[in-house]
């Protein structure tokens, strides 16, 4: 079976404890479509309580069990609902991917005084003050959990920087303590050093922090028995830390836990490869460059040369480590990294990640289920957004499971029409895929002599007529203007 992941949430997913129950109810439907893994949002209590998407983590041990930040459940449900959803999916043969946010913590319980220096936000290597004493919310005691599961308390020595100092201007303050000098070493030199992202930045050089996060990883696995992890904001974290943390997690669980990191660097595939090298291949990465190419191609329409779609992408450079996406919660409209793929191009983009040999595809929740939300744009005006379910996405997913097997032969000679064949294997018939960003086309392609005399039909349902393969194994496969067709053996 071809592996396929779904990101089972988006930035504006409905709250009120509904998401986990929805996922459990959708298990059979997802299985039918060939979805083999579900990526859940961060499941632990965040500073925003019942309204938080989860990327402002407060207590990693609170999966919707304790009355903290004004709520017992998270936005998505209680621990009981979460455990049930994971168990239901796994009993259906669907893996669970847990979202792991170990870059920062938010919502400290108490203030502490310590020494720090203010840095230039555009060049964190440049100090713009002398060292001085500041006061910030760096003490995490989790009083309402009452030390259940862990008695570890976080203090300022667990962090390398903060963005809040009592009575001071907003800014980034680098903390002085005994466990590290300056920022941790990063792969990229963006902003001088991009170790600091937001809130209280965890300092992974602190051995007590590393020990606690190792223990927590094992504890978290024992709660829901996750099969994989999605690692948030890895470009802001030391590759040394994650190499060690994943090794310990796999050792402690006796499982080859799958891992994919979010290193968002569109157009800079060399940085992705550098991170893979630095972590010695212990994780895959999302192909942010391919997502950007999809965004640009959808904007430029027929002016875009489709032959360039895989240029400067991880899927081309190192496909074994590439997780491919069309959109995600950061690129969707009104979000920080907004770069949505236009509706008309999404079937083409999904064909490119679902029906080819390379990459591990991840479907975005609104593309399968649709979404509707309102938020403010950059000018502060309310915008109502409707994201429609991608046209015929179910057919594309089923085509992946039934026909996208065997050797691949590309026909990429036309700037406005890409095509390829998959010859199939011992258990699966193959397919011929044609997509166009301009006119209707008819593409001659070789399926192989084993298909001689066989008839192929359009699995997408655009054409009623069949294509007959000639005695040399060739056929002429049409596609509608600005769309995709998938031709399969009857």
C-alpha cells in the first residue's frame, strides 16, 4: 500500500472538543481512501487554553486532563477523547502522528529575575544593550497538575531568551546562565542566528532539560502509542538536540518512530539538505520549495512552465526524505506564511504528489473536507474565507492506492502539459497521468507491450471514450484544459 498522510486540522479548525471525535468517526472513510497516517495538532495544554491551536505550549503533560489555563479539555477535546481517537484509528490500520513543539514554552506561572541583554531582532548576534537584570514569566510550576507524571519545574536556566521583560519595551532578550553562552548553533544565518522564535525559547544545552524531554517523550508515547512525530520549527532548534532526542525516543519505545521536521525555507533546498546531513538522516522534512512552486504555478496560470515544477525541491534532490504538501495551516489564507495554491491548480498539484514515485504525500484537511472561517487580513479588515474540497480528490487518492505503482516514465517535453506512466507491478495495474495548465491535450505515451490491445478509461470521469493501447504498447491519452486525467486499465 502507498503511504499517505493527512493533516487532520487547520489553523481555524472548529473548537468545542469536536476534532478528536470527528477523527474517530472518519476512520473508515479515511481507510477507504487509502490514508495510512493521521497527523493531529499539538495535543497538550497551551497558553491560549481552549482557544489555542496548540503552538503556544504550556504543559506538555496535560493532554486535556487538568484544569489549567481556564479549561480542562484543549480546543480539540479531553485526554479521554484523544486516547479514544488514536486507538480507533490504529485499530483501523491508520498510524497516528503526534505534533511535537519543543522549541518554546508560553504562559509561565511565576516571574523570576535574572540577567539578560537585549539584541537586535534583525541580527540576534548584535547586542543593543549592556547586560542588566530583567523580570519575566520563566517559572513553570503547573500548580493544578500537582506534580502528577513529573515534578520537574522550569526556570530561567531552561531558556535562552524571552520576548517579555516586566516594565521594558517589547524585544528579544538573551538570557545569561551557566548552561550556554549565546544562542545555540543553527544551520542558517538568517537574522544572524534564528535560534529565538517566540515566547520562552527552550535551551536544549541544559542537561536537565534534555533529560526531562527524553522522559516526556517516552511518557507521551505510552499514553497514545503514536507511530510518528511531526517536529515543529526545527530550523530554530539545534540539530544536535533532535538527533539525540529521536535516538532516545526510538530506543525507549523500541519502535522505529517516523519523524518529519518543519524547516520552512521555500526556494532554499540546500538548507533542508544541510539539516538532513546535520541530523544524520534521522528525520524527513516537508518540501517547502515544492509547495512554493505550486503556489507560483497556480498564480501564473498558463504562463508557468510546468517543466520547472520540481526545480530546487527536496523531492528532486533527496526524495527519500521529502514529505510533500499542497497547503498547510501556515500557508492557508490569512496565516503568517500565507501562500495558498489556487483552487483550479490543486487537482494538478495533488496528482503531482500522489501519483508519482517520489515523496511521502500529506493531504491538508480543508482539501478533503472543505473549510470556512473569518479572520483579519494584514490591513486589519475582516475577511471571510471559503476553502472548497478539492475537485475529485477522492478519485486521486483512490488512484494512488490502486494504480500508482511500478516504474515511472516521464513525458515532460511540453511547458503546459506534463504526463507520465506507471507500469504497475505484480499486484497492481499501472496508470497514465496527463495534466495541463492551459489547453486540452492528447499525449502519446508508452504503457508497455503487456497492455497491447487493452482499453484504458479516464478514472477521473472527464472522458467517456476509451483509449486502446496499440501493438507496441503505446496510446494517445487526452486531458481537459487546465485539469488532470488519470487513465487506467479496465
